[in-house]
């Protein structure tokens, strides 16, 4: 022992006390905690895997049973597949009827009666929607029109080609009988029946075998007159 001047003694031979137990206790606690957590996680993962396998095996058994039952119904599935074949001819007949009823888009050839105050460019504009088509109309009717395309006469018939069906309808008319009365001539009959004395040329063209312009038109002559003159109003 050493006595100090301050009044206390100190033993140099006594060992120093150190706290060595605390770090050992912390290490042991940590190891125990990690082990418990790992065991819980492993048990949780293993359990659902076993259950899924059992469910999958049950589903496979059910599918196998259904596959065995399917071959029993081949006859019922093949029967309705043969029935639509009988309906095919009816569809073809309906299509044929529709095609017959549809009007053509163009009239390949038709006759057009010239109206008063008509001229070739006007006719081309009304029928073809193109004034320049007057040249084609002139070429198609060179014998009737002649060398001057500006001179055309009403009640003569032009020969036209490829006319749109929407712009003009095909002229369909019938004839009716007319008996010539006393003091009648072609002009008076044309004014009475067709509304213009210049339409006498139509009566003459339709009755050439019965009319002699030099001898006149005797009373009692039976003429045939048209029910319609124009195919466009």
C-alpha cells in the first residue's frame, strides 16, 4: 500500500475489474433472434407449396375425366355443319334477281328527239355535263346534222351513245290510231295532238307508207301517232 499525502491508500497489487460479460450477452441475443426469424420464414414458405400441389393434382384428375367424356358427342357436332350447304343455292338466286333489277349506269345507245331551241352544246351539257361532247354528237349524226353543226331542227331524232342513265331515260312510247277529218292536214293534226305545227315531220316519218305530200291527206286516212315525244322533260 502507498500512503499518499492526501490521506488515502492505493493497493498496486489488486487486479483491475473489467465488464467482459456485456458484449458476450449481446452476441448471444442476436444469434437467437436470427434463428427464430429464419425458422418462421422457412415454415411459411413450405406450407403453401404443399397445398398447391394437392390442388393441381385434383384439377388434373377433373380434366382427365372430362377428356374421356368428350368422344361421346361426335355425331351431334357434325350434323349442323352439313345444313348450311342446302341454303347456298337460295343465296345465289337472290343475288341474280338483284343484278337483274339494277338499272345500267349508262345507256349504250338511244334516240333523243330535238326540242325547240335546242343546240348541240346545250344537249351535251344537259346529258353529259360536258359542253365539249357536242363534237361527238355531231360525229354520230353527221348525215342528219350536215356540215353546219349550228343548224339543227326540232323534232328530229339524234343518235347518242353512252348517255348517263341519271340524266335521261330511255324513250318508250306506244302508238294510237287517229282518223283524219275533213279539211285536216299534217300541220293542223300536229298542232292538235303534239302541241306544235312543226311536229308534222314526226307524223310524216311514222306514216310514210300512207302519206303522199303532192296529193294531200284525204279524209278518213288512219294514222298512227305517238303517246310520247321526249325522253327528257
